[in-house]
């Protein structure tokens, strides 16, 4: 089977906030400077969220994500999560909550901003080896790996493409909690994954309890963790390696690595590298450059056929001054070969 790879560089405006930070998948691994801090007093603490669909009882992993657990407990004890809504629901993937903009008093005023709210601060990532299997609780974030704050998500069905890229800090503890998860995950949603039934997706009250407060608590199970031999697309030093398509690339220094969303279409990018936003001259808005790579099956075409077609396309864009090619070598290629297409 033949495939072609397209490497394209584009720029896009960045004046929009991330409304769905959970779906931005980044492979860079970060180790928190506070990773060795041990919050022994949190070892037996559990969070229970009373929702209109039932309780969600969450056991916590302070040994794997001490600062994240501490933050989650503090927010819970302060009443931060009370009256909030699971504002993003994708069946067979996850449910996401923790945005203060979804509090019922302001829900209709801020509905267009759901997914952008936080606690007013950010916490460092504490990526660990725990797999994102059903029932796992993990922190949502934006493109910056250290941008988690208050939003979290609960995995509905195993989603191991998230492993090592988001901070896992807890897991549902009881069968009743899994029943509640299923009820919320199966709610009907809008095209933006917002629940149609706000009442059924609402957290009435969140509280901190201990394992001793639970009647007949289940035994502690060993967590499913990443095998160091797992061969998935990853960053090795400064080089991105993709074993499925057998290629590697070194992105520009300081750029962020973005993985595709779950349910992406076949021709969607395999990987995207996002640069820092730039201030352009002449009053033009800030832009962020990015490179994306996708692979398409060639069928009966040759690679040269596809390349010629794309060069012709770029030639027309250059001629119309819609594209500026800064590389002299590439500019010469486009302007000389493009004339053969009568453009």
C-alpha cells in the first residue's frame, strides 16, 4: 500500500480562546519540580460528587500527582465545584467538568464561553504512567502543558491515546459511580458536545470524605500503567518518531506537539507542530505558525503526480499574492514548474 506524506506550513489567528482544551493532545513530557513532595495526609481522602444523575466517588493518587490532588481537594473543600455542570460530553470518550462559568446562576449568560473558565491560576503538569482507562479522572488543559487549573475529565471508555499527556490523579471507586458516569455520558448533546439536559449533568455538591466513610469500600486495585516498551508516536529528545508510518521529524525548537482528536477523519493531520504567536507588521493581528503532516493513500497515482498537483496549487497562490514563500529554493521550484500548468 502506497502513501504520500504532506508537510505544510500555515499560519492562523490565535485571538480565540481554547474552548475545548481536553482535545488538544500534546506529547511533551514534563516533570514537576514539586514531584517529590509527599502529601501523606491526603492518602486516605476521597472526593464524592453528588450529581442529579447519581454520585461520583473518586479515589485519589497523591503519590502519582501530589500537587494536582492537593489542588483538587482544596477546590472541593472551598465549594468551587458545587452547582457546576459537566459541560462537555462525548459518549465512549469522556465527560468534562470543573468550569466555573457553568455555575447555574450564570449558565445561560456564559454558555458560549463554556470550556474557557478556570480557578484563576494554573498548576504544573504531573504526567505519570497511569493509563487513561475507563473511570480514570484526569486534568483538562490547553496547549500549554502547565495550563491545568480546575477543569477535569472522567474517561468513559478506554482512551489510551491520552496516556502520558494529561495528569491522571484519580479513579472512580464504586460500581454506582460507574453507573452515574454511564448516565451522564449517554445524555443527548448539541453539536458542540454540550448536554441538552443541564439538570442531569449538574454537580449539586462536592465533598471530601475518607475511605472509612464508605460502606463496604472496594479493595484497592493495582493500576494499569504504561509499559516502557509501548511503541506509540512520541517525542524522543527533540525528534518526533512515528512508528506506524515509519518517519521522524525534528520540529522547530520551542514548538508544541499536538496529536489529532479522537474520531479524526482519515485525511486529518497525523501530527501538528504549533509555534509561538508572532506580532506581524502593518497592524496585522497576531498569528501562530504551525506545521501539520498528513498521510493519504495514493491509489493509482505516483508520488510525483501528487507533488506536481500541489506545486501547481502553490504556484497559483503565489501568483495571486495569497502565499509568500520565504525559501528561495522552494520559490524557484514553484514559480518555474508552475508555468507548465497554464496558470
